[in-house]
C-alpha cells in the first residue's frame, strides 16, 4: 500500500522521534561523569568523584532512605488492595463493577495537582500532620491501579477450569490459592509491584502536597530551584533513571506476552475498557 | 506428641475447610471480603479528599492565621473570575499551552505509531516498544531537568548549532522551552493509543481504497485518518490533562512570567488553602468539558 517513498519517510520520522526521546536521558547520564562544577558542553574531563560525594552526603542518604521506605510501604498497600480488588472484579458480576475500575484510575488520570490538592485539603481539614505516612497514603492511591491492572490482565488469561480441576481433586480454597492461583499470579504481582515502586520512587507533584520530609525527587527539585549542588544532582538523576528503568525492564519481561503496553501508564486505561 | 501435632494440623485443616466451604456456599461473602476493603479505603481516602477540596473551595481562609474558615461563599470563585486579576489569563494560557502541546504530540506521534503498527516487523516493533516505554517510565523530574541543561546557554544545543555555523538560541527559561519540554515528556502517552488505533485498521480497507483509485494522500485523508482519529483524541486526553495540571515544568524551564494553573495552586496551598482548592477546580472543570467532547468523538472506545 505505502509507496517506497512513504515507507522511507516514515522510517526517518520514527528514527528522529526515538532519538528525540532518548537524547535527554543520554545527556544527563553523561553529565553524571562530568568533572567540572559548571554545566557546559562538551564535557572535557570525566570522573567518578561525584558518585562518592553523593553517596557520602547525609542529606542525600536520608532522602534516598525516605524514598525507599515510602516506595516499599506504598507498594505493599497497592499490592494488597489492588489484587483484592482485581480478584473481586474478575470473579464476580455486581452492581457498580465498571465504576470500580474508573475509581482506581482517577488518581493517575487526573492531573497530579488535583490529587495532591485534594489530599492536602483533606489532611488539613482532618488536622492530620504531614509525615511519612501521608506521603505513603498519597502514593498508594495512584499505585493501586498498576497492580490492579496487571493482576486483572493475568486473571483474564487464566483459565477458570484450572481452579475447578483443583477443587475437583479435593483441594480446599487455601490449597487452591497456594498451589494453583499463586504460581499463576506471582509474576504479575512482582511486575505490578515493581511498577508501583518505580511510580512512587519518581513522584514529585503529589509528594510536594503531602510531604512530611524530603524524598529523593524533592531533594532534586529543591536543589534545582536554587541551582545548588548540580554535580550531585546529576549523579542522583542518573541513579534515579537506572532505579526506575530497571524495574520497568524486569516487569516488562515478567508481564510476558511481550506485547509492551502491559506496563504503559497510557495502557493502564486501555486495559479498563476492554 | 506426634499424634498431638497431627490432631492440631487436622483441626487446622478442618477449620480451613469450613472457612473455604462457607465462602464457597456464599459467594457474596467472598465478594464482600474482597471488594469492600479496597473500595472503602479508596472512598475514605480519595473520594472524601476530592469532596473536601470541593467544599474547601467554597470556604475562605483567615488572612492572619491562614486557618480555614467554614463559612460558605462564592468569594474564591469571584476572585478567580474577576477580570482585574491575572487568574483568568493564567487559566487561558494554561489551556492554550495544553492545546499546543497536544497538537505537537499528535504530529510527532503519528508517523512513529503508524510505522510501528504497519511497517515494522515483530522484533523491531518490540524493540520500539521498549525504546518508547523506558523514557516514559524513567524519572519525569530528571527528564525535565535534562532539558534545562540542553537548552542552557553553554549547553549541547547551542554547541551543535555553533558547530553548524548557526547562531546561539536563547530558548532556556521561555514559554518555548515549556512547550518543547511538555511535548517531550508526554509524547509516549500519545504514541500508544495511536498505535493501537492504527493497528486496528484492516489492511483490506487500504487495499479497497487503492483499488478504487485513491492515491496515498487520499487514502490517508478519507480512510486512515477518520479511523485513527478516536485514538488521537484518546491520547490527547493524557497530553492535555497532564499539561493542565503540571507546575514542575514551568518552575524549572519556564521564564519569570511562565505561570500556569498548577503554580498558582501550589503557591497558595500553604497560605490560602481555600483559594488553592477553588483554583484547582478550574482544571477539573476544563477536563470535565474535554472528556465530554472526547466521549462524543468516540475516544473512550479507542482507549
């Protein structure tokens, strides 16, 4: 159908857009190894010095530690709530079933300031002080949907006859869960959990409205605004890219089927309306 | 001792069987046990928060204590819609920026999505998926920050331009920089729905169009575009909504006057919560209108 000229033009456009998507990531990765305090291009001297400076900086350490704790707690909450809801929605037909998916989707589909501002007004109204736990609550609300989507997608691909066979062979509910459902689901849960962690680890906007403390992205933001410690920020930026990209890469593998959209945030919606 | 253990595990198994049988006989009980906790948590935390924000927007803030005063009024909205204030202009500029970003992303995403869906082989296609998804998931803050270095006076962009014999650009800290960065960070959100839409166009339609004598441009205009359009609208929901609610990009790459809705909300959230809540209702309202239109255009089926 497409003429040769069209094909070539499309291939060129595709290459250009992919390059456009990757250049900023490559640039920031290179700057992490820049010896100079001043950010200018081209980089003349290379060093690993700033990695050790960043690693020994107490502020960076405490921010990293807070981010990790928040990410882990938010992931656990998301795993529990997301998979419960996925089971319920998958197994049963009931009134309001469709709106449940929509409800979980809202925090990620609406702009971050709306979720952030809403939580901020609620905490203020209820007289709740902003602590690590308020960050976790904020993060968990938008992490639930990724776990939920991964588990629902996996359950859809699982044949119900496997569970019936298990029951026929005399297994009780717990054994069926332990020996049939769990092995089928575990990779979907790991994939969902990794994505939830990546999402939480990187979040800024909701965090600024709910933060009792400095997470790593907030640390980056504060230093960027004041133009301070940019070499350290470069190193952290590089590390954060690795720390978010690796889980996504792994979960992409785990979600299997190979068809990429399983992990895309945009496709979080795609899964809903099928 | 051994018997004791056995009896114990026996009774444990008995209990487990009874519980499992009870759930089996009363599936609604299982449904309640599974659905109520997550939904209740969501309603209590999220839906209630949205409701509080809506309520707060009709309250006011004590100017001295910054405490919220629970008296109902439309004062906050009067402030927003008062023509003497800058707020209406800021809201309009935000909507304008969101529209510009959406159109740019649609133009950038279409060829790539089309290539992926129709021309790339399976291996190249999954490679492209990874190449698009990894930037989407890697830190959003870092990707914005990277552009501040790229666009800076002594950054890579000017270095390339000078190398080509061209003069410096002064894009850093302008609305143009905001436009570039927004288009950049939300681009993958546009690519994926368009890809899905293109993939669903049956090849036979294109063949039929060619058989009926249409050239490439005509087939594109009369067959491909109408079929893919709902996908573009679906992608635009993300690019539009995310731009509408962002304040980090204006903060980091925008100039002194580059204030969007998000900045006003954030700046006021500590000192004047009622006003911040009211101004946050502006993107909610805009999105409600946008989603209604998108639904008419069939975007929800295309998602």
